[in-house]
C-alpha cells in the first residue's frame, strides 16, 4: 500500500507537474538547509495560507469601508427625507397659515408628488427599526 502511494506521488511530480528528478533533488536539498525537508515544506504551505488570509482580510476591509460609506450616505438621505416629512406635516397642520394660499396643485399634491418621494415619506412615517452590523 505504501509503495503504491509513493509511486503515485512520483508519477504526479514527474509526469503531471513535469518535475525532473534533479528538480526534486534540488527542492529536497534546499529544504534540508533549513531543517527537516517535510517540516520546511509544511511551513511554506502554512505561510502561503497566512498570506491568502491576509489578502482576504484586506479585501473584506475595503468592502467594509465601502459599506460604511454607503450607510453614511443613506443616513444623510434619511435625515433629509425626515426634514421634508416634518415640513409636510407642518404644512398640513397649518393649512390656512397667513400669507399662504392653497393653489389647486398644492391641494392635489399627492396626485402630483414624485412617486419616489412619496414612497420615502411613507417609509419614514412607518418608523420601522433597522439595524446594520459591520
């Protein structure tokens, strides 16, 4: 059984990966300079995994920054919409305020209102709690 796995490994190195016998010997000699060859090769493999993890951390960090930036922009838009909503509420609560005439378009505001703004005002009036975790 062990002989078969050694033969398979040699076939893999020689034919699949096209290592020459001298290349395998050089790898062994170089690894031996730093300790047990198998231990050195395992350390190299672990080092590559650490580097891959560091690349993933950097990628996730940039995604986190982008999401935080989007969150801040949405927060600003929400504040602006809340101000508009409060202004609309104020206008509705004092319809006959002196110096203010109600024209036909104003009376029909809901019919002529931008659909997206109407949706935002509706969402803001609902006051559904939202939580975002980073």
